[in-house]
C-alpha cells in the first residue's frame, strides 16, 4: 500500500481558461491511443482511465483484460483494488469526526485506543495522518509480514507485527510513509463511529455520494466485475500472490471503478465531504511532512510545479497499481487503475493529464554524463526494505558511469539524469534518487511502478 508520486509540469493560469483547453474529442483520442499503447506494450493486462474536466466527462473506459484466465474484457465498470488511494477516505472520515468534536487532532492516539506500546503513546492523530509518527509500518517488516500474507487478521494483530520494534524516529521529527498509522486511524474511526471501518466507509461516503461500485474489498463477498491482479514473470503474466484483504484495512482496502473515483474526486475537492478548513489541512503539508519530497497533507499530497497545483495520491497493492489526481485550476479529475503490480500508472496519468490541459506529451529525461570524480559519492551498499524481505542494493563504479545491482540479480547500468537522480533502461518509470550530505550519498529512494522505497547507506 504505497503511494505514487505524480509529477505534473507547470502551466500558467492564463492557459487554463476553458477557451484554451483542448476539445473533448481530441483528448479522448489521445487517451485512447495512450491506453492502447500501454496495454500493448505489456505494462498491464488492462487499464481503466477516467478523465473528467469540470462536469464534462472526457474519457471513461478500459482497455485489455480484467481476467486473463477467463478472457474477460475490462470495462469502465471493472472494479480494481486502489491500494493507498484508500487513505484519503480514511483521512476524510477522521476530519469529519474532528468537525463533530468527537476527537481533536492533537489528542494522543493512546487516549482513544488502549494497550498501545509506551513508545507510541505520545503520537497524536495529526502525526498519524501525515506519516510523521515514527511508528514502524507492518508492511516494511519483511518476512514477519510476508509469511502471514494469507492470514485474515484483525487490526490488533497488524499492530502486533511491529509493536516491539524500535521507533523510526521521535514523533513529529521526520516523515516516513507508514501503513500502521492508518491502521490506527481505522481503529479510531471504529471506536468513535461505533461500527466497523468498512461499514463506516459505506454509510459515511459510498451510499451518500452514489459510489455504487466502491467497496471494502474483502476476499469473501461477491463483487461483480472484480478484476484479477497479476505480476510480471519473464515475458508473461502470473497471478499475484494472495493477500488476505483484511490486512490493508483503512490503509489500502478499498476497490472501485474509474467512474466512482471521478465522483469521489469531485465531491471531495468541491466541498461536499469536509469543511473548507478540514480540506485545507488535508491538502497542506505541515511540520516535518512539509519538508519531505512527498509534500504530504492528510491522506493527500500537494505538488506545486510552477503555477500549477496538483493534489494526488496513488496506491500499490498485490497485483494492482493506481494513480488518482485533481488539478484545482481546471477542476480536472484523472484516475488510472491497473491490474498489474508493476504498472507505471503514475506515468500514464501524467501523460493523460497533459493531454487534457493542452500540453505536449512529456519525453523521456535526457541522460547526462557523470564525471568520474563524482561517481564515488554514490558508490556503496544501500539497505532496501523490499517485499518480501530486505535486500541490499549495491552501486558500483563502471568505465563510463555506475551500475546498480539488487541482491540476487545481475548488475544493470544506471542512467544519470542529473540532480542526484538515475534511471534504468528496462523501465522508464524507475528513479533512483540519492540524498547527498557532505558530498556523500547517505540514502537512496527508489521510485518504481507506484512504489516509493527508501534505504540508508550501510
């Protein structure tokens, strides 16, 4: 349940007028072309895309197969797991409870949930919402979590996975994406609302907003038109590993369609879900989160690129990658849902959004030479908390640059894009971004297929 970082290029406000935006049919044709190329290129067995500008539905459709074994075509009604897109629903529910006076943002979570580890008790609701709590995430626990993927677990059991682990950092002092924090928020909602989290989502949001194809995506219920999830294996596809869907819970268990996500986006971003002040807090990074690359608010990230604001969140969960964004200046909603665990949904969303705003499609970054004298700052071993377990990533000097080698795999050339950023030719979505302090890399952040994974230099 990870998030996708959606980067959209700047557009001057004067260019965002209705008169200058491209015609609906032109955007629809470009979207169709991009989607067909995405599936034909093997990025995912299927992709669903929703593009709504204001009240004008530009594209709402799907391409490829929702189920390969039964040869089922994907449609706009296909239901995909959305992963961490779920977090904006959970955060919005918490903000409604704040508005009702049932909880305060600066309450300790321990004031509402008993039996938490002593180190967790100073953590406030605010710090859980923006991933600055320091509580270790159960999804980063390696084999301790992976060995239990198939086990239905209540929230208390998810907490127990990391309850005895050392805090990542002092509460509020730093930012690190954390699914355990949103499990705690789900438990908070259950206690204050007096009903299970999934039921609360249905009664609080799904029914009132007409989200008839949005669910708490448990494995047992019959969900019509549910897509199957896949992973790449060599040149083909295999069924994704089974994950008991009680585990993602309030951090990542919702599944939906592109049509429902467009309805949700418009409701949330035009004042139908939370108050103006709550919305401001959800979309405004603060404290340690404001200093991070993610610019995380409460369940949403705000990216400011020049004059353009983009509010977004994506998700990665077994067999599915999603991307979801709202561009306030043009009331543009874009959603991309895939049934591949390695699809570049964020990259496709960026292209579709650019088409909808009349911008030229982006081109791959330009590779620039890396001076021999600069290579040593990156050379080293980085401990990456990858599923199903931690593995080392070794960066080594080569005759004309650097190579990267994940433990258990062969070395690959790293493409230097400048600004401590590298890529890989086998996957244009890969970004290796190094944090450099005192002329030496201290941390590496991997962006790939909607996942964002950080590892310190050993």
